[in-house]
C-alpha cells in the first residue's frame, strides 16, 4: 500500500509541476540569454587555460528541523539565475572534450535532482531538464553525477574559486549535498585538508587561485547593466513608498516593530520577495546603534526621532534607504539643526559624485561638512578633533548584495549609496540637549559620466518636506485591531 501511495505522489507532483510551473513565475525575471551573456563575459576575462568554479550557498538551520528561508549566493545567481541549493557551476576559458560522446562544452552545472517526495514538502525543483530549458545550459546534470565527473584538473594553469569557510553542514540524508560536492571537488583538485592548511605543512597546488576570482567578479558586478538598473529602480521605488506610508501613518505610542511592519507590508504588496537586510527601526537612543535590528521598543515617544533603514529586495536586487523623522511630525530646534547638517553633508557629496571620482573623495567632503558643522554647534571643539559621531563609511555599492561588489573609484553605471550620519549617544561629552539625537539620511544613486542620478528622491529628504508629508492622511488611520488579553 505504501508503495502505491508513493507512486501516486510521484505522478501527481510531476503532473502538477508541469501545469503550474509557468503560472507561478513572474514575467519580468531576467532571461536565460541574460545569464548566458554574464557567463560569456566572465569567460572573456578569465586567464588562459583556466576554469572558474562556483558553489551555491549552504542551507542554514534556524532551529531543530526548521531552516532559514534559502538565499542563493549572489555570484552564483548572477551567472545562472538558479535559486536552489546543493549545486556547483564550472566555467571554462576554453572548450572541453565531450562528455560521454556528446559535444564540446565550456560550462557545466550540477543541480538538485527532481524528487517528487521532497518537492511535496519543500517546493518544486527545476532539475537538470528545467535548468536546460529555463536557464539555457546545454550541460546540466544531477548533483549526484559530480562525484563521477571525470575531469583532470591538473591540466589547467589556473583553477579559480573562493576559499572555503568550513561552515557547511553535512546532511547525512543527502549523498550529494553541498558538503559532499565540496568534498569531492577538494579531492579532484588535490586541495589540502583543513588540518593541513591550518598547520601550513603542505602548500596549495600551484594551479589553485583563491584570489583572482574576487577581482574578476568585482569588475563584472560593479557595473550595472540596463536590466539590472531596471530591477534596482523597482526595488528602490518600492522602498520609497514604504518610507512615505510610514511618514503618513506614524503616531506616538506605536512600537518600533509596528512601524517595521508597515514598511514590510508595502514591500509584500508590491511583490518584493524579501528584505535586502534586517530592517533597522530605532527610535531615540536606539537610533545611535548603527545596526539595531531588535526593533523592540513597545512605545515611541513624541519627543523622539526614529531612524528607519530598510530596503526591499526585488528579483534579487536590493535597495538601501534611510530616513530619520520626528515622531511628533515636527523637528525640534536641536533635531532640525542636526538633520540639516547631515543633509548638507549628503548634498555636498552628491555634487562631486560622477565617474572617475574615488569614493574616498565623497567621504572626505561629507566629513569636512559634518566636522565644521559640529564645531559651529559646540559639539566638537575643533574640526581636527577625533569625531566619534560619524563612525561609518559614507558610500557602498548596491545590487545583488546590499553591500555589493564594486571598485573604490566610481565608474559609469555604478549603483551606490551616499549615507552620512550623526549619532550622539547619551553621556556624550557635549551638552545634554544633544543626547539621544541620531540622524542618518541614505539615498541610492546611479553614477553617470558627469553627475549622478538620485534614484530614491520620491521619499522626502528635506526637513520641511518630511513635515508636510507627515500631515497627510494614511490609509491605515482607521485600521484598528481588537484588544487581546495579556
């Protein structure tokens, strides 16, 4: 009887997948031709007689038999569009001899096999056939086949891959999980065991290159294609709507978590698949904690400001936008002075943001503005005094990662943030009236040849525009939930 049930499940899942696969996929995903072009572009800059090897991200356990929602390694996704675990991709500089009497090939991928019983529990898989049809691979195989993949890696001048962090669990139920794929790969390339590497008794084989691939991926991913820019703009616009709706809906007495929920509901309403990073929603002194993600304060005070650093992830691409607003709807004198100083620092950096400018120059301009302004306000004694009130960098790249790959000198079609901030914790060596004020203004930009394009301007940035937006009615004004017992 149990075998009959299993057979029925296998048949049902197979037919069901064929029926709904196309219906469940958004129609604005990047195409298989796009990903194929990414791989070809990498191939053109690989060193002679080389192979680049990429592994999917590991599955991460949350608790007991529950895993975190899976997120693909950004480099792996950038080159394949494949979103599943337990996979390995090889991209060759040159054509390789046929496998099993087939055609020559210059790329090959090993992926999760179809498994109707597992798909019943954890969702549909593309399988090797789906990867060929939907992602454009001619050479696609089940991951179990990697163990038997007959490739003499000693023939390559360079084998490029990222060094292993030894933090991948061994799923004993799966003989071809990521742990096993890495183990077989290490054997094939004669990679020393972790014990040998740690005690440095045996050098790496001289054709193993653990450094160059990072530089190559920076070169590729730092410059955004038109298709990537379109997805980034969508993620940014969604995130801006979240900021605007919170400006209209926020009221004293709300919790940080409720405010976080409004942002994230907007993201889901627009079909953003995920958050680009854990949401930061800190009121008052919590805003002075740069990566405050607890968002635990049960009631925000009308005397405080709230710093909201959130970004939607849309089709893999992540926005990163921060707004700091007064919970009462109007900045106090001290809040406004700090806010306007941060805004000035951002706008001065915007003026010089263009292709050819080092990121360090933007940082220097903003820091000079903030130091000078803090001296005028009496918070610093001199402009050369060590400034702990602006403790983070000004700029980073965005894309498939919130802190994306990219160079330190700007080039056209870099997507970056500019995010100055001032944070004055309690008991700081300045007048008490400044304590607990934390302001960060973070916007997303597209670097152009002679300027930069502000992509997140639809979320108000100027103090007077924020105050005006906060006077607008909110669709949530009448959304009142019933009281529940303690």
